C-alpha cells in the first residue's frame, strides 16, 4: 500500500499527513485491531477527515465490501454520487464519477412522482444502465431508492458507501442497507455526510493505485 495519505503531494504535506496518521492511529488503535489493513486504512481516513474518533466505533463494513469495492475501482467502473459536493470531493480516479441531481430528467421525474431529486437521480442512473459503486453522503431517500432498484433487478451495483447524515431517515436507511446482500459501508446512527463519503471512496481509490 502506498504511503500517500489525504492527498499529500509535497514534502511538507507528507510530513503533516504522516503526523496526522500517527495521531489518528494512537486514538483508534484498540478499536481497529481486528480489521484488515484495507478496512483499517478506510476507517483511519474517515477519522482524519472528520477529526472525530467516534467513527472508529460506528463505521461498519460488510464482509465483502472491500473486495467488491476494490474490484470495481480497479476495473474503473462508474462511481455514482447523490449530490454534486460528494462528486467534487472524489479525486484522482481514472474512471467516471457521475451525479444526476441536476439532470433535467431527475428534476422532471421528482415532480412527476413527488419524490426527492436525489431519489429521482438514482432512477435516472439506473435507466442509463449504471454499473459500479454508489456513494451516498447526504440523502437517505437516495439510499432507499438504490436498495429498491437493486432488489427489483433494475440497477447493477457492485458496492455502496451509504453514509447519509441527519435525524430523519438516515439511521433507518443505513440499517436497511446492512440487511441487504449489497456489499456496503455504513456509519451507524445519524452521523455521516460528505466528508465521510468522500474519505471512504478516496481511500478505496488510493488503495488501488
């Protein structure tokens, strides 16, 4: 695994990143000892991105998440995000990163079905024959929709980073994802958000480089 961490590219950047990783590891070492090196790397990056060691307690990965996620990233499968901000944070990926939240089809569909644009965007992706990794950091409705589409055989998803944030539906949608056969990473409870989603997928990308 390469030593690069959090996008460091200069001598000073590497020194700061190395010191940060040392601090993160000292804070969560006991909590991550039973994880694989890849799983540990993902959790470390999430904790670093949020400056919140509690993520070592609430981040959960299905047994096959890392395997299926790395396989998809290595094959340069598409990455689908729920909002533009998550898309903007995913870097150094040679495959395509897509977001349909502002797509005219999603806007129209949301009005027709009286659903959120984030959920409608997942339907648009499915209609475009999406095949890859879904990364959801904000919208529980998008996560519910992905589960629905996959279980209906309408969407081909290799893995899901499901970390929507909030007090309405977030925890429930993540629990529902854990109960499916979809390879997944979640943060239990209401915590999550864009930094967590971005950290998780960028960690997968970094591991494959």
